[in-house]
């Protein structure tokens, strides 16, 4: 197996284009485990660690943030600019596994891997993030909501990489919250709820909700959000929104919880997430 250490994104893309069996290597948190388990057999690894562009955090002209793909979860968890609605990303990153995993695991690796039980995808959908993809034919932007297509399957095409994630400016008074329920601290989620919420005069003026570990991709239901907007987030409105989210969910039965158990968690975690974001008693 060959090992490449390019220092520019263009060189990484050229290496990937030249060898369809080559894989990008971010922190290796998942990739090395998959190699050890002989689940993958790449002809080459293209390490992204030396590409400066992928390690940057920049404000966008629109007032949002552009997060480079190689930012570690630990960096995101302590990023002071992830405030207001975008705090949902900071909170999700802070709840990933343990410090050792947070220090090596990366934003781009988590996004590209597309594991529905992982924490960042739901937070990205709730924040209405856009995934910036670089490939042989240039760059393109894909809304997070459309990026995660199926279990471990994303919109990335052959030779493409995640270059960055763009977080938009959130509504003025928005608050983000990530509510994760796991069997033990540091485990993958049994179920999670990512929320970006804004209240105005006691009524919900903006809300985006995405469930993690509730299906093959993050679950978002526009009708559930519509039920909450304009309401005071009373128990009835939350219960109806939760019922819509539950109906759209299709979780797996696994060691982290049965499908029924996960569905039962939806209204409970939604209530907690909205309360933590400042919208419910
Ligand atoms: C013990 C353990 C516990 C974990 N617990 C959690 C948890 O609780 N919650 C959670 O959300 N996650 C968890 N993870 C996942 C972890 O946080 C990482 O996000 C994930 O492993 C990806 O790691 P990485 O960034 O090092 O990518 P790698 O392992 O290097 O790569 C993963 C895959 O993505 C591809 N890839 C990497 N970067 C890019 C890119 N920029 N563009 C295109 N493709 C790319 C690689 O080719 C590979 O296929 C856990 C991982 C481990 C090992």
C-alpha cells in the first residue's frame, strides 16, 4: 500500500484521480480500524494532514463560518465562534466519544463516513449547513440535508473529497442545542436530537430539528417544525411534532437499543432539547 502526503488540495485530488482504489486519510479513527478488520484494502492512502487549507476556520462574507475538513472534533468542541444557533455543532462535537477520539477524528472524516449514529450529521442538518466538496471537475456545494443519502452513503462521487463545511448565519436570537442519549458516557448515540430554535415574544419564530440514529440518515420533518412555529412550545404542540418525527423515523435494532426503544425516546429527547434551547418550561 502506498502512502502519500500532499501539501495542497489539488495534489490530493490528482493522486485520488490517478488511482480509484486510493482513499483519503483524515485522522484514521475509523479508517485504520477498518484496515485492521480487513474491511477495506486500499491501494494507497492520501493523507490530508499536511494540507493547510483544510485546517482553517474563517468567517464567511454572509456572517457564517467556513470550517475546514481537517478540524478535529476537539477543536470544534472548544471553538468560541460556534455560538447562537451554531452552538449545536460545538455541543455535538463535545459529546463525541472520548478525548482520544475527539483529538484525532475530524469533521471531514465524520461527514464523508456518513454514519447515521454519529453526532455531527444531525447537527449539520439542524444548522442548515452546506458541505463544500472538491473533486476532479472543481468544487460544488451540497446542502447537508441532501448530502447524507443512506447508511454510510453520501453524495460524494468518485475522486471527490469534503473540503469544508459552511455554517450559515443563524437567526439573531437562535440557540442551538444537541441532546444525546447513550448507554454510557462516550458511546455512540442510541438517539439524538439536534435543534436550532429562536423564540420571539414567547412564540417559536424559527426551528430546525434533526434526529440522529433514528434512520439511515438524519431525520428532518418540515411539517413537525411548521407545527412548532408560532406556538409557545406547549406540550400539545411538542407532542404533535414528536409524533410526526417518530412516524418518519426508521431506526435499527442493535446493541444500543431496540427500534421501539429509540422511537419511544423521540418525544422525550425533543422536549429536553427544546427546553435546553430556551423554548419550553
Ligand atoms: C472508538 C471510537 C468511538 C467513536 N465514537 C463516536 C461517537 O460517539 N460519535 C461520533 O459521532 N463518532 C464517533 N466515532 C467516529 C469518530 O469520531 C470519527 O468522526 C470518525 O471515525 C472519522 O474519523 P476520521 O476523521 O479520523 O476519518 P478517517 O478514519 O481517516 O476516515 C474515515 C472515512 O472517511 C474518508 N475521509 C476522511 N476524510 C475525508 C475527506 N475530507 N473527504 C472525503 N473522504 C474522507 C476516509 O477515506 C474513510 O473512508 C468514534 C470512533 C472511534 C474509533
